[in-house]
């Protein structure tokens, strides 16, 4: 498991204070598209280990984080760099779409 489970308690340290970019997957257990994209998110976490962090926020148990970032539909993936949202992807997208977004912020 290369992804970090993000909660209200660790979000600031793991995401906002991270030295490297962070891909945050906002998801829920009951969300079909979230389950479709989950293996892709895991692959990216493994392939980009050391270059980016990958975290997952369960919107049901961490509603305040989801509200803070205006998450209206899931899955939503946000890319954070230096504590700021620099990119986003909404919906289950092909791996290449995610890779292209990540590459823009890791080079």
C-alpha cells in the first residue's frame, strides 16, 4: 500500500506541509467510479514513489476536508504543491490523463 489515508488529523502535515507534490483522491466506499479509478491511483503511488505523495480522503468520514476544497462530486483528485491546489481531475479518467497532470507538476 503506497497511498496514505488522509484525515483531519494528518492532512496539514501530509499534504499542506509536504516537500513534494501530493495527489489527493477524494472518494467514498459506495462510489462505483471511485472503485474503478482506485487501482490506477495505487499504480501511480507506486510508480511515482519519492516524487509525489498519494493520499486518499474518504469524504464520508472527513466531510470537513471535502467541504474545505469544494468537493461536489467524486472521485475528485486534487494535486497540491507547496500547500496549494495546482490542478484537479473530476471523475474516473484514464491513467494517461492523471500521468499528464502529474508530470506538469513534478518536473
